[in-house]
C-alpha cells in the first residue's frame, strides 16, 4: 500500500456512550444506512469489578465505543450527531 493513501479498513471511534438506549439507537441508525461497525466494550460492562455505575458504564471498562471504517466516519458521525445519552 502506498503511504499517501488511507487504509480503508482503518477503524475510528464515531460514538461512545454508557446509555443502552443511545447505543441501541446508534446501532440501528448505522444498520439502516448500511454502514458496517463494531462495538468495543459492550460485552464486558458487567464482568469487571462492581459492574455498571449510575453513569451507565463500568469505570474499568469505560464507555461502549462504536468503530467504523475511516472512509465511513464522516457520514456516520453526521448520522449519529442527534443521538444523545439520557
């Protein structure tokens, strides 16, 4: 690969939250637009320490993050801009 081109499989964070409702809305919005994504930290929230705190996420694991390919990041961020945690 040439150094002057971006790697299209380079993943970037476009959304993070501890709010399960906001996470569900964000995932549904990306799926509806056909934007592939992966989540980080979703499966470990209740496994470490005391579990989730009132903020909705585990302090040790941090908030759940949604990653998309760099080429889709601008479109994904625009799509998710209106989703706010409760």
